[in-house]
């Protein structure tokens, strides 16, 4: 590709990326989900997700989760089954790494996203340890 063609190609790619960004912004603003997955996302209260984690961790792992002050109006859309498996995986590895049998869990909303924090007293887990969990 000569220089002129390459410049034209870059211009087209740039214009298309701007256009796709506008489409995504519009879909999100209208409440439409631009991401299509084969797994259904369920709308539920974040507090119900924390309660599910609390029950699953106690019943399956023998680990206590204390629920923080949840906002009853905070809602999330998740694949409940997959997300719960992932959370239990994290809690199990945190217990093995930290030696703790109890954790605190809280949710907080930032913009259109809801974060879920797992907290404990003691040392933090090193990033190298976290990376090793997927081995």
C-alpha cells in the first residue's frame, strides 16, 4: 500500500471507530445492551448477590462472609450462576492465601457499574499470587 492509500485507510478506520463509539454510547444511554451473550443476564439486587455469596461460602467452603451495608436500590445484571462460581473461587483462594476464615463484603456504585469488595484484616495479597491462581 502506498502512502496515499495508507493515509486514506487510516482515515476510514478512524471515522468508523468514532461512528461505532457513538452507536455504543447511544445504546448504553437508551438502556440497551450492546453486548450479546449466549448466557442470560439476570437483573437482581446487589444485596441478593452478596447474600448468595454469603450462603455459598458458608455452605460449600465453611467460610463466613459478613455483608456490609448494602443499598437496597442497587441493581445489577449478571449471569448469577457463573458469577457465583467465580466469586466462590476467589473466596476459596483468598482463604488459602490469607489463612482467614472470615471476610467482609460490600458493594459500591460508580457511574453505571457496581463494584463488589472482599475485605479482611491483615496483609494484602500480592499481584503475583493473584496471577498464579489461573494456573
